[in-house]
C-alpha cells in the first residue's frame, strides 16, 4: 500500500486555495484530506464548492460524484435530512445510460433504509448496486452494506463472506480512506459481535498497518482502538491493551466513549486493581455503556455476590438478543458455581451451549469451560475432564493465555478430585506461571489460597466460617439469604473437599488454616 502524508496535502491545498480558488478536482482532494485529519466541519463546504464548479464547467458526471460523496459524509455525521435533500436534487440529473452513477445512488438509498432499521428492503438494493458498480470504492460500499444487512437478518455466514469480499478491494489499496476506514471498522466490529476472534485478530492487525500508512489520520482510531484493546487483552498483552483503551478514551466523543471506559475497567479488574476498576465502570455507565458482566465479576470479587447476581439477572432479562449474552451467561455460571447454586449454573451453561452450535471456536471453548466448571462443582470430575481439555486446547489455538490459565485451574481441581495429586500440582503450577506473566493478581491470589482453603469456593468459605461459630444450617441460611437445603448442600461439599465428616472437624480445619 502507498504511504500518504495527509497533513502535507492539506497544507498545500489550503494554501493554494487562499491564493486562488481551487479547481473542482482539487476541492474534492481537499475534502478527503480534511476528513482524514478530522476537520469534519470543512468537508461539506469543499464538496459543495466542487459540485458547483463541476456544474459550471459542464462536468455533470463529476458534479454528481461530488454530490454523492457529500451525501456519504453527511450520513456518516447523522445529518440524514441534508443527505436526503442532496440525493433528491442530484438523482434527476443522472443520465439514464450512466449505470455506474445509477448504482451509486441506489446504494445511497439502500444505506438510508438500512440505517433506519429496514434491512429487508435495503438488501436487494445493495445487491443491485453491487451488480452495477465498477469502481472499487462503489463495489466496496455496496458489498459492505450487503454484509451489514445480512447480519441484521441473522444470516451470519453470508454476512462474513460478504465482508471478506469487501476487504479484498480495501486491502488492495484501491479505495479511498473514507471507505477503507469504515470497512475495517465494520468487519472488526461484526467479528467481535459474532465472537469470530480469529478473523477479528487478522483484520485488527491489517487495520493497524493501514493506519500507520495514513500520516495524520484521525477517524477510525477511536472505536477501532477499543476493538484493538479487546484483541490485545485476549492475546495477553494487557499493558498495550490499556494504552489502546486510554487512547480511545481521549479520542472518542461523549456518548461514544463508554465502551473504552468499560475496556479500561475490565483490564483493571483482571489486574486486581478493584478501586480503579470500579471508577472506570462508573464512567462507562455514565456514558451509556452496559457495564455487565464486568461489574458483576468485580462485585463478586469484592464479596458482594447479591449485587453481582442482581446485576447479571437484570442484564440477561433486559435484552435477550444482546450480542454480549454469551459473556453474561458465562459470568452467571461462574457466580452460580461460587454460590453453590448448581441449578442456576446448569441452566446458564445449557443456554450457552446453544450459542456454541455456530462455527465459533471462542464460543465452543467458553461453553466447554462453563460446562466443565459446573461438573467439577457437582462432583463429576471425570465428566468434566474432556470438556476442560477441549476448552484449554481451543484457548491455546486462539492464543488466549488468560482463559487457558483459568481452565488449567479447573483441570487441576478435577485431577485432585480424581486422586491424581501430581497432575493437580502440575496444572496449578502452570496456571500460576501464566497469571504471574499476565499480571493477573486477583487470580494469582485466589490460586495461592487454594491450598489453604482446600479448594473451597468463596461461598463455601462463608458457610464454613459461620459453621465454625456453632450456628445451625437455618441460621446460616438466614444470614446468607440461602435456603436451608442449599446450606446443607454447601456443608456436604465442604466435608467432601476437606475430607472431614463432621462440623467439629470442619471447624478445627478452619481454625488450623486461619480461616476464621
């Protein structure tokens, strides 16, 4: 791809325009340079001047093209009425025999329908525009719109194929920066929402390379930086991920910056910086971002399981079709297991398994991990082992070290439950090394305490501490807002994990290990 020095081009063209009004072709170039450098308020003026100058010279086709890109820019800014007005003014100027221009404005009409929530009528218009298009930018825009409509209609595989087609033209360097940037962001966003992590990683790498060639580039570095932060976090590069998220917080406008703050909160939480994470979640929420499941995981880590579960249940009930539902379900499994509510854990894991039926290694790994966690908690270590091994292998293939380390912790516990102490220690040692390298202090602290707590969950530790005071199961349940039956199940699990058969022996263990 060719390197562009946009600040130099902008400076040269604006200086020339001050000396003498630029010809229309140069005004179009200046509009592009202004857009790339983030001077959005100037773009429409340059395009309008180019349109009028082309008309004055009798260059009707070129004037129509200037008007098309003017409308494209206005739609990107959310000025739909102005964009529609320009389209209405210009469409009747298009010569009947000019197929290319007809297709471009058909694509503009399709985009309007799509953006107002009508993919059914927009899709055939995008497909017709794609058949008529001959220029790379027009082809890319039509293919991009077609892919978005297919995704809106639930046709996932076709949507990804359509976007891959778009990127053939983009990566070849044959389209303008306005289209290229939108295409990169759209394909990465779709991949992340569909949990196609491998594709997202590939396109994020390509976007980074493209941005590096656009000197002075301002658009696309905001939202795309959030996605880049997500990818870096998944790959285990947490410091770089935090830098990308912080950059996005600086670049994104109010109302759109919430996702960047959420990403910062997630990184702080995983590093054990709970106060910092809490503040970042609050900022994300104030900007309108959904803060679950991250905030629930934070509250659970702080010992506030009731608040954590309430937040997750609210988010799960609020939008059953949310793209984040698999992540919400995974967090619900973890919290239910911690609290000993195996019925809720099994229910969430079963729903997550339905999501894993699509072709997504990430979702398959997540579902296998959660199913394995439920089985370990339900004393079915043998049944958990193949699921956890499968999850670990997929995390390794996806190059996601944190998830792989968490899985090895569960594998270790399953090995211990099966009586294989050597394998348990090896798995836990590997997980510990990974957590240390990542800087996952909270997970590391929990793992270091595993030997002292006998592998008890946080909720089981709460029950044990209350048992050590000599109160009844009913009294324990009243204090922890649990049914007497649930407390009895916790007590049975505690006895099994500690290898004791009475309350007195469990109490003695608690005092011996300094748990009370």
